[in-house]
């Protein structure tokens, strides 16, 4: 039996894409210290809580670059 899936479905299945409850989604990166932290709202899907401290740290580093 063969199962046919779309390209979008394969990306969701095989690329470890993470979705936040705010609607933002991203691809998991190996070098990211907090790969499950949403950089839009600060929700950490691993810890199931908002992590404002790490969110601010991310944006400070991002704006430096």
C-alpha cells in the first residue's frame, strides 16, 4: 500500500517544525539553546510556560547582529 502526501505535509512530518499556541511556527535548529521557545510571544513548549527572560535575551542578541 502506498500513501501519498503533499510537500507541505512531508515538511511538517520530517523537518521537526514547532508550532506555538500564538500561531507562530518555526523549524527546530540544532545550535539553538532554547529550540522550543517562541521568539514572538515567549511561550516555551517544553516547559509549558512563558519565559520572558530568555525571550528578552534572544531579542537583545538578535538586534546586536
